[in-house]
C-alpha cells in the first residue's frame, strides 16, 4: 500500500502544481506519480502470479 500511497500523493501534487501553473514542477510530480503507479502494478501482478503458483502447489 505504501507505493500506491506515494503515487497518489505525487498525483495530487502534480494536479495542484498544474492548477497554479508551475509547469516544470507539475511535470516532475506527474513523472514520479506515473513511475510509482507502474511499479505498484508490476509488484501486484508478480504477487498475484506467485500466489496462484503457491495455491496450485498446495492443491
């Protein structure tokens, strides 16, 4: 949950910066939020695959 929390924080920071017109800052926050979101999805998929493999071994 930690990575997703940080992705949401940076996404909100990017939106706030975009509203106030801080172009470079908004772009930086958006890049960080996007990277963290992708990292969260990759980790979630890996954990899901490992969980399915563990269930198949038990049954």
